[in-house]
């Protein structure tokens, strides 16, 4: 399942440093605007301690975790919706992603220039959000003009649904509200998806703080961003890109020692990855046997045949049933045999909605 999170923000907020830490790649990070021009793309393993726990009792030959894709996109400045800076390219790149990780600068450092000359995270958020809304407003207005006359005479339900949705979107964006704030009817869901609007994408604010604030676990700047995120229905987390970049370069043993010295059980990046995964409304199910324990990514609410199709299309076409139990049953009872003896091993049909943490074995016939 190819789903992407775009890492966005103003120039010099730490996007590329964060991307380097996430992917152990070498996206250029430097102290000048538009350091990133072409987007960098990296596939990142989703940390999931349940895989190790499953393997403890199944004893596979190997483990295959699931992944998520991150895209480091060029910095945006005021006027981007009108082509300022790398605006047009930025907007095109972000349009191709499924969710947004908005890196917000929440640290003071005279050695790292800020495009606006001062640190003000809420102002910076407004710059990005305004440009995204202006770009969406222009896009919606053009489409609305094209469809208006047709919708008034057409009997096509989809055309009418699109027209009604576009009117609601135009009003919201004109009032300075993002597309995701608009209530969407069931008939309009597929139409909204086809519009690929920038402000319809779920957003996570990643507050990039100083090492000192990260160690203290608090920041006045982050508090302000958290309040904004809460008001928008978005998520927010604190991270120190510079510190995470250092951690990513350490050997596993050194990394663990360093984390212990910080009083942390895992890198902050792990939480960022998991939050990004959740942002896309994704969950994980597992297949487990002697050959391998493997994690598979599906959208929350997926039924068993479609979950099987993630492994192979033939599994979905010839689906008969899914034999399943939850990983928590395995952790409690210590073996698949014990799960069966306890009556927790079930056979589910085509209407079964797969749950996060399910261990599945598909029966199919082609």
C-alpha cells in the first residue's frame, strides 16, 4: 500500500534534518532557504513491538515489518499560491501526498536564519495554511465555474453531488477554513477524494524544539501549537530534529545507552512514525508462521477479503474465509495451540472487519 506523508514547512525549520533522521538518508540540510528543491523520498519501517512479541512464540525464520513513505518537500514562503519562491512546485508535490507532517520551528538559534526574521510558530503555521487554502480556493473556484451550468440541467447524481460539495468548499475556503472542516455527505466522499485538495489532508504538527526544551519536556512555543492543533482537530508532538539526527547515526548499543541517558525508552522518531501512520487512518494486521512473521498495512475498516487482497489479488478474488485470533491472545496464552484450546481461534467470513493486531490466515480458491 503506497501511502505518503509529506514533510512541509517554511525554509530552515528542520525538515531535511528530520527527514535524514527518519530515513538515514542524506537529504541536504543547510542554513539557507530552498536548500531542498526536488523532493526527497524515503521508505521508513513502522516500529511495532508486537512483531517481536509474536516472534517470541511463533519462532519464525525472519520478520518483515510494514512501512510508510515520507517525502521531504521544498520550503514554502508567503505568496507560494501565486508562484513565489518554489510555490508552484511545492504545491504540486504536496498534492501528491496523502497526509501532511508540518514541521514548525519552536527553537531560538541566531546561527540558523529564519525567513521572517523572528520565531513565531503560530505566524509560521498561518503562512503555510493560508497559502494552501488560497491554492485550494483557486482550484475550487475554477472547477465550480466549469460545472455550474451543467449541474443545473444534469440528472447525473454525481455531477449534482460535486456541485453541492464545491459550493460548500468555496464558502469555507473563502472564510479562511480548510477543506477538512467541511461536513461531507456520503455521496460526496469520493468526489472530495478526486479533488486532491491540499487542506483536506490530515495534518500533524511536528514542533522542532531545542535540545534543552526537549530534555525538559516542555516549551511555551509547543504549548501554543498544541492549542492551535486542538482547535483544528489536528495532532501535535514535540521533537528535536538535531537530537534525532544524532541518535540515528549511532550504533544500536550506543543508541540505547544514549536514550537511557536522556531518560527515554525509544527515539522520538518512533512516535512520529506511528502518529503519521495513524494520521493516514492505517492499521496493521499480521501473518505468522515458521517461515516469517509479517506486518501488513490496511485502512481502518477494511473487510477480510480486501485485507487478503493486500497480500495478493488472487487471495481477494478466491476468498473463502479468514482464520484469525488477536495478537493479545497469543501474548496471554503463549502459543497458537493454546489460543485454539481456549476457543479464541475463529473462522470469519467476507463481512468481517479486520482489527488492528489481528493475526490472520486466509483460505482461498482460485
